[in-house]
C-alpha cells in the first residue's frame, strides 16, 4: 500500500507519542518532532507507510537513546492477555465454530497497537467481548478454511506484543484440527509495540510453533529487508497468516497465499478495504493462489 | 494559551485539509505540507496556537493562490442556519429561560468549525438539539447575567461563519432584555472558516449590531495585531463575549471583562479547562473585573 499525504501528520503524531514513551525530557520530544518534520520534504510517497515509520522510529532511538520505548507497555499487555488465557480457551472450546472463534479473537487482539492514533483498545475483556459480538467486515473465512485443509506448512507473521497470546490460541486451535508445521515470525528489533522474540516467548508461542526473526526492524514484513531464512519460509509456505496493518501495508501487493487478519485502524486502510475504522478483517490476498 | 507539541501534528493536518479545500492539485498539497514541515523547527512554542495557525494559512494562500479555501463552505453553513432561523427564534421565545437558551444555542453554534480535527458537527438540527439537551460543562451564566445587567456597551467577538446566525439570535435576545450598544467583531481577511464582514452581513448581524473588523487575519483576537478602533472598543467595553477556541487561546491571559462562549474542540483546550472534548463552555475570564 502506498503512502498518502494523510500519513505525514499521523507520522508526526506517532513520533510525539513514542518520544514521550521513550523519555520524559521535553526538549528531546521537540528535537524528535523537528527531525521528523525535516524528514518530510525528502520522503518519497512511493515508500509504504511502515518503511517511513521505520525511519521515524530509528530516529527516535537516535535522539532519545531509548531503543525500546514501549518495553513496559508490551510486558503489561502480554500479562493482561495471559491473565484471561483460560477464559479465552474456554470460549473457543465451547463455541459452535471453535476455529472461526479463534480467528475472530486473533483479529480482535490486533487492537493492541500503540502506533496509529486508533489505540483505544480498552481492556482485554472488551477486546474479547467485541470479537465475539461483531461480524467480520471482510469475511474470507471459507477460503481460509479451505486453504488450511490443503496446507502442511503455515507461516504466521506476528504483529504486536500481547496480541501474541491471541495468536497462540489460534495456533493451538489450528493444530487441534490439522497437522501443521508452523513458523511464527517476529520483528528482529523493537519497533513500536511489535512483538520480538522476547515477547513471543513471554506469550508462550514457543510451546506451539517455531519462532523466527524476520531480520528487520520495520513494523511490517518488508521482503527486501528479510533474512534469507525468513524468505525461504515465506516462499515455501502453503499458507500465510499476516497479522495487522503493517503486514498488510507491506504485503498487499506481494505474491503468496496470504490471509490478512487485522483490525482496520486508520481511515486510509479502512477506505482501501471498503470498511470502517474499527472493523475486523479476514481478507485473502488478491495474489493468493487458492 | 501556550502552544503544546501536540499542536504541531494537528497543524500539519489542518494544513492538508485546507490545501485540499483550496485546490485539487495534489502537487500543491504536498508543497504546502513540505513548507509547513519546514516551519516546525523554527516555531516558538511561546506563540499561541492561532498565531501559528495564522502563519500556516498565509502559507497556504501563498502556495495555492487561494486566499479563501472555505468560501463555499462558509456560505453553505450560513444558509443552513438561516434555514432554521424561524425555528431557533421559536425555541428561544418559548423557553423557560430565553436568554440562557440563546446562550446555549450560540455556544452550540461554535461547532461549525473547519479548523481542528473536531469538526463533525452534523446537521444544524443536531446542533440545535444537542444545545437544548446538554448542560454547560463550565457554567458561569449567573456571572454573565449579572454582568449584562450592569453593562451598557458590549463587544461581541465572532468566530465562524454560520455560527454568526446563532450569534445574531443571542444578540436579539440580549437586546430584548436590556438596552445595549453592541459591536460585533469579525476577522479582517478570510482565515479557515472564520467570519469576515461578508459572512456577518450574510447572517444579518448588521440588523442588530454594528460590525467592525479587528484588523487582523489571525483566526483569533491577537490584541497586538488589532486596529486602534478595535482596541478602543475592547478597552472601553463593559462586557465582552468571545466566541470559540481561537479567541479563548488568544485572550485567556489578557485583561477584560470577558466571557468565553465555546465548544471545547481539542483535547488540550479541554484539558486546560478540566472538561471533555465536545463540552459546551460559558466561562468568565479569570481576569474579569466583576
């Protein structure tokens, strides 16, 4: 997905939020804003939004000296969702369609995002209740189910910390219905509140899948930046689950049998998908080879 | 009121909205964003937000060649409120407290604002209904009433086009209860959708008050930029009604027996006033000499 002019004020806003999470020094907050403002005239809109966000978060690290402003927020989110893990398991187990329910919960978990302005995800209880009450605004679940039935190797591209616990529950449900080899991909370095190896381990992903880094510090899956190991898995997976807006923005035009699981969090992503902000999306890539 | 770092992303967003209203040329939208971004590192936060917005809107004029991007929007808003003028008059005339009702309507009319992101004012019917249904979150009406009883000369600092029709109804009600000499102040040149002489005339303000320009193109009342005539009226008025956020931001620390009538439209203004975004405010200046 290309970058729109509307992304530029949003970028400045994200930079301010992240710099405040990184340090209490208001002088440094101003320096971050000035540096991001100086970037704007040079930015190519041919880049996708996460490529621009990556530059911005590298700059926040450089100015504030803090490489992981959302460390604590990520840990809090993971603990909060782990706290309702038994209830989530019960909800899935007693659902009329357990796999569909696990998918809806995994999509709802994508609300735990500290990047775009849409981050009022409320409590984890709210996330769970909303997931169960709301229909999917884009619903390619039948195609996904058909893809899973034919698949042996699944690549799962994670997004945010905390959301990873919802991902684990979906993976457990997938493994209950089908013998699958699953690789769970994390960001190589901290960026926003995206899950790294540490966050995936905290969520217990290692108990159900192999965790690998994508080799990049983008809040997305930018194939040109990924490690050879990651690209090998990407190219040979039978089916790919890509969580979140960043992975959608970076992969919507790429090949692969991809299913995007996300909440539409910004007006532009929502518009390109023909949905409303806040809607839950399970969308098959238009490049999918089903 | 001082400028916060949060105002800077908002400024960029306003610049984008206004440049889109000014021209369909996307290349010019980008140029506006680049020029505003370049302004950011140089901006002093000692300026108040309307002083910064003034620089931004001058730049939009310079880049796009359009000095009045919201011309049509202002005319549409004025016509829409004039369309319910008879109903508004009826509502005030039959209210238990007609002057209070006229005040609440004049405050609700401040929703018609194309500057900050909070501009989802809905229809004029919604504005009217919300005004009648909602209490004032800051309620200095008794002090205002007491001030009016003692006053002979009232200075009314207008804000947006369309809102001016609500202002006219309040002025008519004030004149019904008290003999007053009223001057209605407009911006000297177009800025955002603020009322100029043309918009005040379209709303019929000249039928109830003398209209004067403040001599400035700021979306506010910046005393250092005002004409001698306007300053003379400001300094000799017994009571001043200042409509909207811009007038509040520029006058909250200035002397004068001012009553601020506004909707809190941005989180920072709301926070400084201890209210929520969307709340209706009738606030006496802490410098008021009552």
